[in-house]
């Protein structure tokens, strides 16, 4: 059985390392400044490439999976954005990761809940990979304090949650002064849920 606390730390650590890259921050600043809305595939590719370069981790993108017909009579298949496993862990035991990019936290939460509904209907996949734990990682562009409070209250339903505002600005920070640069922040939300509820 997977340890959700350990896996949560792993997910947060990978995302911190990913966001510590100056070129990723530069690209996120560009996306934010242009108000680009359809950047989820870019995020999938960048994150897959980044994880594959880490020692001791194997990763795949767009895992084809079959849905349980008892839970979804309309759809036969779904795709999981990313899966990965650490070497020297249980064989065929993978982190399943769904990625989302939305303009505001509430639309992001709605999309993550839709993804949770999809993931919980997965019966099997082409390679018989088992879901160790399931994570939903999303980015949102509206980082106002009102939305931050709202997202905190709405994400309580999740087993694990982490909401963070990422600084995209290259200006020198002064203690106690909010960033005034336009497009200087982006929000990241990580949610985790037990594989079966």
C-alpha cells in the first residue's frame, strides 16, 4: 500500500525542482503575459521531459486506459496525462498525474474534479500499470486574495492539497512589498485523493 504522505512530498519536490528552472519561469511569465489559455500540452511535454531527466525515475505520457463500463456507459477509453515510478519501488506501481491549466482557481477545481471522476473509472490500461497514488496538478492565472481564500475552502474535500503562488517576476523583492509587476504571479494547486473512495 502506498504512503500518501511520502508520495505527496515526492510530488511537491518534483514540482519545486521543475519550477526552480529559470527557463520554465520565463515561459510561464510569457504565457501569463499573453493570457494564453491552451498550454496544457506544453506543460505535459515539459514536465515529462524534466521527470525523465531525473535519476531513478521512469515516466510516460498519455497512458491509454480502459474505463469500467459499470461506471461509464458512454466512453470506452481515457488517457492519463503522466505516469511515473521511482526505480526500486514496487514494479508496475505508478503515480498517476493529471495536469490542468485554467484562468482561475474555481474553473481549475471544477476541471480537477472532472479528472478525478475520469480516473476513478479506470479499469485497466494497455500495459497493466497499477495506480499507486493519483495526483492532480494545476496552474491558474488569477491569484487574487479572494480567490486564494475561496480555493482553500473548496479544496478541503481532497485528501492532500497544496496551494502556492509562484513568483514569476525578476524584479528585486523588497520585504513587505507586494509585487507590482504585471503578470508577475501564477497559482499552482496540487490535489491528491485515494485511488478508491
